[in-house]
C-alpha cells in the first residue's frame, strides 16, 4: 500500500507535531467543507472538481443496486462525521459511494462536556463520548431544503441516522424517533435507527427486542414502506441478542442491519493512559473505534449473514483501513461498508486506495461485479450460535 502527503507530512504534523485537539481539527474540517458547500462561487466549484479528480475512482464493477438505490461503489462515510449534514453534497467528491448523516436527534443538544474525543495512535483507534451533539432534526431538514432551493440534490445515496434525544425518557423513545423521521423523511434515501451509541444513558438498552419493537413498529407505521429503514447495532451484544434483532428485522421488514457501532470493551489496547486527561483508558467513558474493533465487527457481520442466509443486506463498519479490511467485511457478508476512524488515520486518498484494491480482488477471483463477492467467505447455514460471547474485540 502506498503512502501519500497526508500520511508523510500532514498527519504527523497535526497529530504529533502540533498535537491539534481532535475535535477542533474535526470542526475546522467541517467548517471548511461547509464554506465550500454553501457558496456557488467559481473557486468553490473548481475546488470540488479538484477534489473529485484526486479522490474518486469510477468503475462499473463497483456499482451496486440496493433498495432501489444506485451505489457507485460500496464504501461510505459512517455516521458521526457529518452530524448536521453541513457537507452533504461533498462526500461523493471524496470518493465515497454513499454517506450517512447524523446521528440527529429530535431536539438540538450540546452533547457531553469536553474533552470527549481522543486519538489512540498506538492502537490506530479513537475513543469518543460525543453524546449526539447536533443541531436537531428541524435544522437538518431546513439545510436539505435550502440546498434543494439552490437546485442541488446529492448525486449519491444519503442516509440519515436517527438517535434519541437525551431529554426524552426511554419509554417515550418511539415518538422521539418518529418525530425526527417525519421531519427528515423527504430528504434521506435510507434511515437508520441508532440504538447502539454507548454515550447516551440507557440508549443501548433499546436494543433489547422488546424495547426495539416499539420503535421499529412506530417508524414503519409512519414510513408506510416508502424508505429503507435499517438498525445499527453494538458489537458488544451477545449472540442471542443479535439473533433476536435479526428476527425482529425480518418480522418488521427492515431493509438491513449496520454492524457495528463502537465498543465499550478496552481489552487488547496498547494505550494505557490518555495523554489529554492523564486517566487510564479503562476509566474513561466512551466507545472505541478503529483497528481494535475490526475483528469483532466482522464476526457480527458473518453471524448475521449466516443467520439470514444472506437475505438481509448488511452495512459493515468497524476498523476498516485497507482494501483487505474492506474485502474481509464484504466476503463475510457486508453488501456495503463504511469508514470513520480509518479515514482519519489514512487520509483522503484512502477510499480510492480501497476501491483500487477491491477491483484487483474482483479481478483475481474472476468476479464481474462487487455483489458477487458478498458473503463468499461465510458458509450459508441456519446455524448454531458460535461459541463464546462478546470476547472477540481486540
Ligand atoms: C468521533 C466519532 C463519532 C461518532 N458518532 C456516531 C454517531 O453519531 N452515530 C453513529 O451511529 N455512530 C457514530 N460513530 C460510530 C461510527 O459510525 C462507526 O460505527 C464506528 O466508529 C466504527 O467504525 P470505524 O472503526 O471505521 O470508526 C462515531 C464514531 C466516532 C469515532
């Protein structure tokens, strides 16, 4: 795998030399992108064209049709990067085949106190406890509408990831999710019920099938079959709990499952203490993303693929840095993949590198289309639950 200016110069400078706070860096990036997005100035147009030329790779073998949507390639931007959809028109210029906006909540909220995002470079990981900081569903809907009035509609599939507002009690979660969905339904190509963030108190308890059923039933009632609705799950669930979610997904005709969110496990990390706080990583609240998550997330994908004999589309996410990582997820059963932490570490050429590597692998296997690779490493069986519980992380 080649290296580039980001990896040799920019990343060492920002991460180590200047040690720029990760959230600040993220805010600068989004502010720059929002500036590009909000203007019709010719310089902005030239810039986006330059981005497109640098970062995009188009090939018919990477195209795929899912849920009636056309994906130019299977690599998407994961939820949490563009929480308020401020750069919704630009992600395809970075080479992404799709992008997921949010998590957005019905009520605007500030999220958790700072600092709440940390790099763990020795582990190629991040720890975050952002807590769904976002401007709320109404503001996101207004932003989509304003773009439409300028004659702009994203030329690629855009997902919207929905979370529960912190102020809303757990037993009122269905109305909270439905409230956001109602506001955003015209604007998203697919929607995600996020019940797997470790950073909203009690949220993950909504993954229990008896809790999730109320949310999913209410959303599907509002949806009336119009939009693909997926659920995003945590990597830390027991196999029985995942099996129950899969069953519920089938009963309520969900479009798919996103596996997985960040993990609350800390095993196998090299980093002992966080430089920014001086505290031990075990004592810091939040979810770990990046390389330590890779294997467990692939196991969850494989399990779901096996359970459903490949009939329920899976979006695989967790610890993808290279084409090999993406191929691992796809051949385990993911139709699409997403990246977040890997993109931070590998930089903006990462998507193109992954797509090039995927094309090589397709060629090597004699496949004409990416969907032919989905699940080839996973034996179809209505299988017995694998041994062990949630100890695969690390
Ligand atoms: C800083 C940060 C914020 C995130 N915010 C969200 C979020 O708002 N909603 C969500 O569903 N996932 C969120 N995630 C999880 C990612 O979408 C993804 O599931 C997870 O990071 C694993 O992928 P990765 O290893 O490629 O980062 C966040 C991850 C990070 C690192």
